[in-house]
C-alpha cells in the first residue's frame, strides 16, 4: 500500500497517465434493475500482460435486497443469472481473468465489499485501448446518495494498483413516495410559532425528493386549516410555522388524497404552555453507523443529512466501529482510519447549527466480555481516538478519558452472536462520571432485562440471542450504577432516527452541544423505540435522574403524564428495593386514551430504592412494539 501511494505521486510527475473511466449511465432509481456499464480508456502507460484494472463499487451495490447479511452472489459464469459481471476490450487478442476479492483500493476490507480485478491475459493493452466492464442483471442500491466507483490500474504487472486521477460518480435517486412523516417540536408556547415539517419517504426510508403532492394540514381543535401544493423547488419537503392559541396537547393531521388511500398522517404531540418552559424536550439518535464501519454501508455525509433533513432529529452522533469487522486480536487496527476520524470530526463541525441541529463527536469502542460494546462521546468537536489495541479494557479507556469532557454508554449489554460469542457487560466495573447511561433499546431489541418480549432473537436484525445472566439495564441499576435510560438505532445504513429504530429524549434549556451533553451527564433523559412520546415522570416533584432522600414523615407521591403517538396499552412503575424488582403499580387502558395523567402514593417506600416508568402503546410500528422508558429516580441516596 505504501508503494502504491508513492507511485500515485510519482507517475503524474512524469507526465504519464493511467487512464480515465466513465459510466454509460450515471443515475438510477433505488432498486432499479439493470445492466451497469463502466468504460475505461487505457492511459499512456498502457497495461502490461499480467497487469490489470481494479474496480471497486461502493458496498451498497453488493448487498441485496436490504440488510446486513444478504450479500449478492456475484458471478462470472452465467449471463442469464443475476449479478453477472464481465469485461471486454476492443483489442481482440487480449482477454481478461476476472477475480472477485474483498480488499479495497485503499487496502481495507469490508464485510460487504466486492472488488473486481481484471487481469490482462494473452497480450498487453496499449494506450487508447478501450475496456468495458458490465455489472449485469442486478438492482441498484437502496440508499439514495451520490458515491464514487473507484478504479485503480496496475500498468506494470507488479501487483501494485494505483488509483486513477478521477473516479466516476453514480447518483442513486429515491423512489416514489409511500408515506409522510409529520414532525413538530415537543414543546411550544401559546401564540408563538412552532415549525411543522412534512417529510415524504419512499419504500426504503429515503427522502422522496420527487414528491409533488397536494397536502391538507389541519388541527380541528384549534381551527387550523392549510393547504399546500409542492413544487419541484420543494424537493419533496414542506415546512411551515403553526401557532396554537390554547395551552394543552395538540397534534397536526396531514393528508394527501392520492397517498395512502387518502389516510391522515398524524404528527407527534406538542405540549403548548402559557410561558416558556425552563427545560424543553429534544430528540436524538446517538448510535448509528455508515460505511466507515466495516459492517455498515452508506456515506458519512448521508448519515448526517438524513439525521437532520429526513428524520428531523435535534441532535445526532455518528459512532462508527473502532475495530475491524473480524474483531480478532490481530485485527484491532482495521477499524476507523485516521483519515476517517478526521472526516467524522469535520462533519461534526460542518453540520453543527446551534439552536437548530446539534452534532456530537463519538465512536464505538467494541470489546469482548466483560467490558462490552461501548460508545464514546465528547463535548468537543475534536478529540483523540482511543482504540482497542492500545486501550483493551474499559478501565484503561476511562483512564484516558479522565482528562476529557466525555462519557461512555454500553449497548446490547446481554447479546450473544450466533450463540457462541457474547460481549456482555460486567456491571461491577463502575465510573459514575464516565458511564453516564445504558442503551435500553435499538434495532437489535431490548436490553432492559433478560427474556423480555422484545429480546434480541425476536427481531430479524442480526443473528443473535439473549445471554442468560446479570447483563441488562436492570442489573446495572441494581448493582448501584447511576445510569440514564437511552435508546438509539444502531442503524448500519446511514439512516439514523427512523421511527422504529430507537431514539432518546433529553430535557435541556436550549439546543446547543453543551446543553445536550450536560443533560446526558445529569441523566435528564428517557428512551423510546422511536416514537416521540411525551413522558413526564416525577416523584415528589423530582425529575428523572435525580437522587434524594425522603424527609421524616414525607410520603412518596409519583405523578406521570403521558401523551402518546397512539392509544396507550399500559403504564407501569417499576421499583427496585432490597434485591428485588417489582411492578409497584400498573394501569391498563381499554379505551383509546392517548393523553393521561396519573398519580400514586407508594405506602411501602422506605430505605434506599429506585423507581422508573415504562409504558407500551397499542399496535405495532414496522412490526415492532412501541414503548418508552424513563430514567430512574433514586430514593435514599
């Protein structure tokens, strides 16, 4: 690889070119079936017998139809079958041997990467010769983005492939709109405008930029009625200011009569009050991946854009893997490269817009048991990268983070991969400042407690099972850890913040990086499976994350206010006292209540204990239960 870098600099100095590549068609719709042709003109160097051309499509081209395990079976033998690749040249006496490998032009390997090498046989290619490579009978990627097809040349036959000067780019367009997402901020003030955002999605949750619908916007209780016809300039997205004249819980209905059989798409609830609240609810996904992770796909820029513009998150962290896909002791250095870490930091800086969109710098420190997979987050937009090779224990990682404003969060704490490997978390390793939370839910499933109805094996996200043992969030709280409840997507396709993927709500005075970071550190959070449910859980007026002692004779009163995105099925109060978890109180709802206020006195409260609220809505979203969990409140601390 070092030789390749030297030659990349050396050849242009001699005035010699390696050749140029272009695409016959450089645009397609997501999942469009077709034959994709890349043409190459040999440069002044020529290509000797035994040399060749290396072609690297983005990994999104090699995964079918969608997901982390379904690689296309790319083949060179039968043109009638799917995913057939071939190459030809105008020099009839020359033929190619086509090799399919995993090592990219940059020397890295990727779980989904397939790299095609055309080795020149029989006779050399001369300057000006033409080569055509065809990736036939295969669908285009399912992620809407523009990316490059990388091409490198070995002109001398010494197995050193040098990248050409300009890589051809290919744009994947989104598909036809299938549904609308309707977003409101969760808090607002009477008579003050709040921003309504309407986002059309295609089948694969890309922004449907070609949507030109006629939409109706209404809130019957407030007499709000608007219409809008989207034009090409809107690029599918419509946003407008809405004013609510009365305090209370409100929702907006949006309809396009030609979409979804004319159904209404409902916004998340917004709570309108008389005066500006001290703390507001902000929503974010702080655990997701893109193609920087060797088991992810999609560009980093796509992940940030989707977080901000498509799923309308208030804050976001891209947390790619610090280790290689093999996760073996000899592979620790194959994770995020220095160049990729620089790109991540740059995007954190470029996308940060105080009071509009907050970016948080982070990455995933992935370790075997007993330390587990932990995400690292920084308050700054630049920081060192502490990899697993040099810092192999959670204690050594924390030691390095002591000098930084940072925190860590473990996730899928009881997962087992394919029944043989479990990166479980040992909760006896504690650090109150640097272990600020636990990820209760992601696309993997729930890490709340062992054998829940939302356990890992109940979801077709990865081939995992739940490991029996004290490795879950409740076990962490029971062991004395002061942990915020957090949910994130752990999405690996540059699509953070999807409504079924897991998001966190933080309570903060304003939308800045410092305020969001401090809210996590103060444990002012709650977690949901992706729905923007309003949850206010208090004990004697104390908020989530607080620790206090009851005064002599003071009763313990719990109040709960919930406004859901669908009717509620139940609300529970969980209590840990002594060494036992109990359902301290449960309410079930037979009607279609979305908005409820509850109050309950615990006559058994005494000594040290903790409480948290969990709730479930009726119905499913993307075949998943819809739930929310508060951070606990600790009593007797």
